[in-house]
């Protein structure tokens, strides 16, 4: 591989020999003008790990409530109790949302001040009993932490009880950006801090639950804060090993206007590529098409991403924050994104068991 | 193979069909893009990306060519058929000029009822009343139709347009310059030569024009290579092409829709741009079409060999008929080019810089 920027040559040597990249390497990858070369290196790693495979899942997002005690500056979704537009789903409603062919249910909601822990436990139990073949991925570390803050249930007890009820994995949300500066600035200091977030994922891993990790970028964070975020995740993964997928989330500007525009596609592609290069102990890097848009997500499959997530019926949080892509998308649309990139669509479940390999 | 092609490109050797075929079908996308970006920066060393303030009105939707890919046209006598008067066309030019347009790309259906004088008057009056606007009027197949219905030679029509003051032609109506493809999707427009000869004769007379390609329907890589070979050879003769402008077919509401096996998306688009930058070694510019491929794809395309953003397209009706709508302002163009890491510069129809931002 030849590079316009010679600073990339030693990094490429490391990538080829599967040597771990440093913080300085990551910053160089953000600084270089040779953006396609960052992608080429990430594509090399992705291809080495997964060949031409790109995963997707037929999933259902359920957002039990938008009632939330927090006031995070980047969120266009939360409502205060009693505020116009606030809603609470019943367990029966949520069970009815899970349709045939769904492989994964993804449940994330607001920090509701009045719902007891048992409500969440019953929710998981009811869905699991109604649909025992559907894998349940539910509750961010921030929500698990809130269950402790509100009801004093230790995360290891909460997770053990939820697992007994049918929980199989945890989503990666609530991480935002691991930075005390930003937590204060964007008013998310009231939720699990980086140590607590990582601690809860570590506990989940020790209980045999697989989890994901996210990063909310493209607002007012600095590039070194993104790098430090990814390095913190890499460190936690070395310790507990249960992370499956890293999902960078591009900030949706429409509702909350922290910045006037979404970060440009090249920044998202570069971030996905750097994640693939830095997170050498993560199996998968996701191009989350709902926030990126189909075009960028499809091209990201050449920049190190090996997953496009799923059909995402009723993806309320991103949708209310202004994602321009429609909330529900058919399998055909996922195929289109994957096939345009010349890759092989592989349908998976929440735990990355292969459901079906589709034609290229 | 990529090293072999890089050596050719670095040594100034022309790529052949075998190279082109491999680049279109097998080359790793980002390796290809890197090479195309290198060539782009060699040709235009700064990070300048040009755009034009323009509008694409239409003077009629009446058409006798029945192209399978077109959702815009109506047959003569159809209740939805319409044709603008000269004054109505000039009102559209006036509105574009009032919005700062320096180019008006006027094209329409192939309406056999319109006399040569209709076309010439629009050119003359545009130049007289709106001297700041370049009349970028009438695609090759419209000129062929005018020649046919007036009994003049195609070259006479060009001479008359030139005498009226026209100096540039838009590149539409090429689709894919392959005999097989054109026979399948637009049998009444003639083979590749029908398009090529108009541009050849126009270039011979000092006109500048663009070359377009509408891909993503029934073409195979060999058809694309036929197209690239044909315009590259023509460019060797007179150097009259300013830019190459590919876009993907929009199938909604067209007869061709049901024959489309696979949608051509953003990856196919990046590949097409990069291949054309490498293959068309005698074309000064390659255009990223924010309009047909989306603004994000347009921004990404600037890294794959494109150096032009296209225009504002204040008015556009052809894609709209295929249920595809996209709009932009000058401010947004400047912002999009800047945030993609490039320097915006306003150009005119002939790609001369008017203003750098």
C-alpha cells in the first residue's frame, strides 16, 4: 500500500503485523488529509476478519417510555412526567409489537421515576414467554445505573434477575462521550459516568451477557476525546471481553441544535475506519444507517464496517431527533446497501449467530 | 493489477479496455479512489471545487422519441402535453437570472411542431436581454430532431445557433453510448453516432460541451467502456468537452423500471467517477452530482476524483417526473464543499472561475 502521507507508513506496518495502535497513531489517523488511506487500512482489517460478509438483523426497537428524569442537551426524545407528548407503554402493548421473523428485540427508554424495577423484570419475562425464540437486548448501562440510584438494586442483582427473566444482551447506549468536561457541558453528568458505565458492562460480561458499546460524536467534542473514548472501551474489553459490536452514533442536529449541521460524511467514514483500526479486540464495527443515512452507511462497508444493524421498525429516539431516514425499512433496503458495496448480506441474530447467508 | 495501472497513470500512459474493465468490476474501491484522487490533484493542484449558479427549465414535454427511461415526456396530443411560448421561456430565463444564474440549461422533448426560428429566437433574446446568462441550450438529439423536421442538415442547425450567439451545448441525451443499449432503451434516438456527430461538429465550430452518462439500467461494463472510449476519442479530435457528468438512472414512473435488476447506489457512483477520472485522461473536469446521488454522496465524491459540484439547478422537471426531488441554495453549496474539506469557487458554463470563496 502506498500513502500520500508518509506518517501512515509505520501505522500500516503495525496494522499488517496486527500490532496494537497507540493514542498517537489514532490522532494521526484523525489528522491526516489522506482520508481514503485510513479507510483502506480499515478495509484490510475488516476483510481479514470477515471477508466480504456484512451482517444485518431483523429487529424491533421498543421504547417503553419517553418519560425521563434527565435533561441531556443532545436528546430530542425525553419528556418530563405529565408533559405533553409523554407516553408509557403497557407490557401487553410491548409484547404485541414483536412480530414473526423478528430475531432481536432492542429495548431502551427514558429514566422513568415511578416504574419499579419489577416492571422491567416483568416486561422482559412477558416478551420472553410470548416469543421464546426472540433474543432480548435491553437496557443501557445508564438505565441499569438508574435502577440502582432510584431503587437501590445493585447492578449485579438487577442484571442477574433480568437474565433469569430472559435478557440475553445489553445495548451500548448511554456511553455518550466519556469526558467529564462534556458530561458537565451537555448536562449528562446525572447519568452513569465512564467508570460506572464500564463497571456495569464488566458485570454483565461476568454474568455471561454480551453487550455493545456506542459513542455519540459530531457535536461539540474534540477528536482526542473520541480517541480516549475508544481507548477506554478497548481497555474494558481487555478486562471483561464481552463487547460484541462498537456503534459510533452521529449526532442528529435537527431537534436539539447543539451544532447547526450533522458532521460531514467523510468524518463519519473516518471515525468508523479509526474504530476498526483501534478496537482490535472488538469483533464488529457497525455502520448505523439510521443516523448516517443509507448512502454513507453503504460506503462505510468499504471503511471497516461489517454490520448495518437492522430493520429498526419504530426507532423512536433517533427519529424524533430528526433522522431523515424512515423509521422502518424492509430487508430489501438493507440488501441494497450491502449489495451496492459488493458485499454478501448475512442475516444474524442479536448474538451474531448466522440465520441465513443471502446471495451477493 | 492496481500497481500496473498506477504505473501507467504515473507514466502518462493511456488506460486500455482491459484496465477499464478491471477497474469497473474488480478494483478495490478505495485503491481506485486513491489513484483517482491523485490524478485529480495532479490536474488541479489546489483543493478547489467549482460550482455554477444555474437553472434547468424545459420548453416542452412533447416528445416523439418514446425513450423507455423517461418519465417526463408526453406524446403529441396527450392531455398533459405542454409547450411554452418564446415569451414564457424567456420569463424562466429572467427568473433564473434574477436569482444570480450565469447558466441556463434549456432542454425539452422532441416536439416536431416547433420551427427553427423558435429555437433561434430564444437564443438571441436570451443574449440580448440577459447578457450575464450563457445559453446552454438543446441536447444533441434535440438538434437532430430540429434538423429532421426542418429539412436542414444538422450542421446547418449548429451554424444557425452559432450565428444566433450560442457557444455551448449540454451533454444530455447520451445515456450510454453503446449500440446495444441505445437500441434497447431509446431506439428512436439512433445509435451512439447520432449523439457523437453533433458534439463533433459543434466542437469543430468552436462550441464547448459536456459529456454525460446515465447508467444503472441495462448496461454491462463493456457498454460503459464503449461510452468512455467514444468520448475520449472525440475529445482527442478537438478538445471541446469541458467535463464528464455521470449519474444513475432514476426508474420511477418509467417503462424501464421493471427491468432493473440491481439499483446502482453510492458505491457504484464512486467507482464510476473514479474510473472516468482515470480513463478520460483528456477531460479537464469530472462532476460530482449532488443532485442525482444525494448531497452526502456528492461530498464523498470529492475524494474520488471529482472536482466540480455541478449547479444550483433552480428548476428541474425531468427527475421530478420520476418522483425524485432535491434542492439546494448557493449558501448550502458553499457550506457543503467547505465542510467536505475543499475550497468552493463559482464558475461559469465554460469552467472559468468567477469567484473564490
